[in-house]
């Protein structure tokens, strides 16, 4: 069997298992790239997500 290159190996593994981890994490991405979650909106959305269901 011939030696496969790095990109061929990644392509083969991605075909079998899919992309397991993204290239960047959420804290590395620009927060403005996510619509609706910029500035104070992001903080407000986070606070609302933390409210327990019974405090609706």
C-alpha cells in the first residue's frame, strides 16, 4: 500500500467519521458573525437562557 498524504488521510477519516471538531472554537470566532447575538443582546440572551423553566 502506498503512503497517503495528510490531506488524503483527513479526507478519508472525514468520509468515515465526519468532522468531529470544528476548526475554531466559539471563543475564537467573531461574536458579530452570529446574527442577533451582538453586544448587550448576547448578554441578555445568556441571562434569559439561565432562567429556570419554573420561573417563566
